C-alpha cells in the first residue's frame, strides 16, 4: 500500500525517533548563552513536523510554537503536548511566506528542511519571513545545511516503538547540475503489529552552495552570519566546523 508519509505522523515520528531532543535543546541553550543578544522565552520551529524538540522546550517552561503546512502533523503535535500536560502553539503556514502574531526570540529549522526551498527568490522570501518573526538580537539556527553533497551515501535504519517497526531508506540523486537540483527519495516500510504499509515520498530539492548562501544573506541584509558549527551528534558545546560535513549547524543573528 502506498501512502503519503507526512499524513502518517506516528510512523514518521518513529522513523526519526533516534533524535535526542534533550541533548539538542541543551545545545540550543548553550548557543543562546553565547550568542543571543536578548533573553529567550519563545521558540519557533519551522517545518516542525512532530517536533520532539518543541515538546522538550515546552517541558522546560518556554513558550513553544510549531509552524508547518500539514494540518495532520500540527494536530498530532498538539495532542502529544496535551498528553504530556504541556502547551504547544501551532501555526499552519508555508515556510516561505508566513507571519506569526507574536515574535519569537529563537527560531530553528531541523533535519535539512531548509533544502525544500526550491529557488533563491523563495529563499530570500523565507529569510524575510523569519526576520519578521524573530526579535532583533535573536538567533536563527539551521540544522543540516547541504554542505557535503559530493560524498552523500544512501542511508537505511530501523526503529521500533510500542510494537511498531519502521525501516527507513533515504537517498538523493543528482537531477540537474546546472540548476543545482537533486531528487530526494524517502521510503518507510512499516510493520504495525502485523499490518504492513509502504510509505514513499519523492521530491526535488535545490542545493544552495555555501558561498551562494552567504551572498544571499548579504543581499537580504537582515541577518549576521555567526558561522558553521558541528552538528548535534558530534558536539555538546558550540564548536566551529573545521571541514565540510552534512552534520552541521548554521547560526544567524537577527540584525
């Protein structure tokens, strides 16, 4: 059976349940202590999905806001918050052009989600939306920016929870080198207590090369580039990258 992955929040969450949200939020707080110019009370997760991070953030007493284009994901996230006795606000919107009523103090986008912006014009619109939604002096953290696209290899892993097993396969293929387009293929093979499902997603993504990214930031002129840092799996403290890696963090500060 073929199903749309994003319409199945539970299986999606299980597939990526290797994420250590507590460790990630610890690192958020360390970045804030070192680089933020404002006190942080309110977090915004762009393209949030089931967001284990927002659940941990709300658990620590912060205001937590999740933005996503999927109503099912947002309802799932709200329900998970209620089950834990925590409040998570949700906003249904596209990550390119959005507005939130109350600005955040810290904005983040995880798991390479930034790569779903398909052209430079939309990327500039995205930066403007983030700038409108983030207080001056606040940080914008981007995880897994595509820095090391030349050495990417297919990945496969299996996760289980409450009798449900999900095998995930992820690969990318070059589609259009002139326009820097790759095709991403994600497959989830689900065994839900004997019920078997196949969920697949195929979509194109645009690579934004590092120097191109910096040029777009200058053109936008609303953020200060603070650097490329090692990703969550490699560091418990803010540590600058010494070489290209797909496991990375990009840190910006609102001007």
